[in-house]
């Protein structure tokens, strides 16, 4: 990848921010996703924003660039293949297992593999698949069933039926969140409202970054189960 002088300086200026965003995203993904790949995609997004930025549209360059950087990383993740369809039942068993565990119970990959009678590598693939859905298409993750798929696939923002369904979903989701323990509500608020990383949340709660990541995924699994019921 070749840059002109201005672009080289821009990359140097934004590289710490790109690394920070990549680390934040990486903390929610399995180990087989390379940090360097996310950073590289972020740089591509930065350069695209630099070449396409139009100050007349009102947004600041920093705001515009930040969205393009994150968008480029997410587009890269979308290109990674999903698990085969036959593993869907296995994913459901994993979700059932996590859902049944208490808030303070920690399940490492070895324990999960033993309980589900599968290889540890398969556990990593399952977690990766779930993490992708939770990050890239949260609605699609919540409605990963025959009754809900029409809503995800029918991406028509002006359709009255879709608008009504979205409102119902928002109210249901809000109600479910209010039923969560206070610590789980706090994690959701810190992550989605305050945009803190799992590392920063871990420092506040005095737990590890990996533990926050697991609790976050567990919360979303719990919400999915509550919505399905």
C-alpha cells in the first residue's frame, strides 16, 4: 500500500486510535482473528475517508473517519465464513449451557468442550460465530429463528409492519434488560452507552477483560432466550 506524504502523516496521526479501536473489537472475538488484520483494514478505512471526505456535508473529519475505520473493520469480519449450517444445533446447545450457568460461574473452553462432548477447537469456532452475530447484526442474533428471520431479511425502513415490529422489539428488549441483575445492566450501559472497552469495564468492576467479554456474551445470550420465551 503506497501513500503520499499527507496520507503517511495522517496514518501516523490516527494509528494509535486505529489500534485502540482494533483492540476494543478484538477483545470480543476469538483468538484466530488477527489484530494486525483489523488494524490494516482500519488504515484502509481511514484512507478512504480522507479521499472521500466532503466538509460541505457538515460532519467533522474525525467523526467521518472514525465511522469509516470501524466500518472497514466490520466489513472485513463479514467476509469471514460462517460455520456450516449443521453446527446450528451445537450452537444452541452452547447457548443453553451458558444460559443455565449463574452470573458468577466461569466456563473455560475445556469445561465447555467436556460438557458438550466436542473438541476445544470447535468451542472456539462456536464462540466466534456467536460473537460475529452479536457484533455485526445484533437483531439477526436475537431473531435467529424461523419466526424472526423475516424481520432481519426484510430491510425496508419505511415498511409499516417492520416499523411496528421494531417498536415492539425495543419495548420487549427494554423490559428484559430491566429484569437483569444490576451488574449486568451496568456492563451494558458502560459498553453501549459510554462506549468503554472491556478492559476499561474490567478495571471499574475489578475483574479481567476476558471475564467482562464472557459476561457480555452471556448477557446477550440471556436476553435472546428471554425474548424467545
